[in-house]
């Protein structure tokens, strides 16, 4: 254990030094009045040894000035490796079986999943409220990890009946994550959404799934490809749905998927969204939770403006 000398928030990721958060946090700390607070990045391997995830959580649990962490790629693995270290899990953490926010209250270590809220807020920012009722369109989500679980959870538990897609197709390389989402969907009240689960790693197959979408559909890259790993889940020949929406959950890296969508933006009348707003909303909510400081809409606007200067 490292005995910290100032209030410390950790960032569990893969290549944390490349994130805008390292430049953003000091500015946000000043705006929020978090004098002396520091952000420490912790790079962990994708699907690495459980003891590495566990040691990262033990640092927070055992050190008084280690106040919490934001968790990105490792949300599911961290909880699997260290579930017994948490004194409490929030309902969203239990439902999604992941932690994206670790914080303390009165000496108790709490695990929380913020992504159902942040994904909902992000989608409201670029998808009109009448879009699903007007288009009767689908969602095609490449990747079935934590972000896909959160988006699924939003549509199942938060979205009004008129604000849900007709069909939700999840594609993932491994079967286990698809099975988890299927279990999640089956355990909740019927939503009216038709779910499909496809195990696949072939981008040519993904191109065919893309071509089958009705106009207005939302296509999501939730794989981490283009940031944590190279490439895109589709080929350059893949055709996005007309009048559709392409959501690249990453905001940094090669962003191959986003550039593929941008090349078709005019011809297919696409709205292309990157992960920047999603990133800002998640960080603001987790910093607010860890340091127990409220972030009003006006204050969030100040934080967003400050972050744009160091993007």
C-alpha cells in the first residue's frame, strides 16, 4: 500500500497517461475547490490477473487519503476480483455486475455503476426524444462489455416506452458477455424490445448486419477498438443505415470506426457522435461522487469549457 499525503482519486485504465483527464483534472479541481487533490493513473492489462485488480482496490480501501477511483475498461473484472472488499454495491452496480465508480462514505467502501445514467444523458444530447417512435429503428451494438450493459440497462429500466428501439442487436467476440446481457434482459420486466445476441469476430459478418438495418438506426462501437486495441468492428466497405446515427464511444485513439462513419456522413445522411460528451459526463459524475461535491448544470458547463481547452 502507498500512503498518500493528499486526497487522491485513481483512474483505472489501460493507457491512462494518454487520456485528457491528466490535463483536465487540475483545472477541474480548481473549479470545484478540491485544493491539493491529485489524480493517479493506474494502467492495468485487459483481462489481466485478478490479483492486480484486487491490489488496486485494496489501495483505496486501506489508505485513508485514497478516496476512490474511476474505472474504465476493467469495470467488470474489478468487481469480479474484489467483490468481497466492498462494503456496499449500489443497485446499478448489482444489476450491471460492474463498478465504474469506487468511493467511500463514513469509512465504507462503495461500488457504483454510473454508465446507465451517463449513457442516457449522452444519448439525450444527440438523439431526439421522438426518434424511436418516429423511425421504428434498431440499435446495432458492437461489443457487449460494460458500456453495452449500461446502454441496455438504460433502455430496459429508464427509457419510456416511446423512447425505445424496435430491436437491439448485440455482437461480441466471446459468448460469455452476451450470455450475461441475455440473463439481465430476461430478468427484467418485458420492454417491447426484441433482443438478438450474435457471437462474431469477423468484420465481414458485421458489415452484413449493418446492411440489414432499417433507416434511422443507431450503430455503436462499444468494443474499445480504435483506442485500446487497433482497428474497427467493420470494414471500410460497411454501409451505415441512411438517416442513421453512428456513436463511437471512444474520444481518443485512431477512432477507425468514427472515420468510417464520417466518410459516409453526407451520402448516408448520418449523424456521427464521438465519446467526448460521454467522457465528460462520466468524469463529472464520478468526481462529484468521490469528493462529495455537487455539480450543477451551470457548473458542468464550466467544466466542459475548461476540458475543451486541453482536449
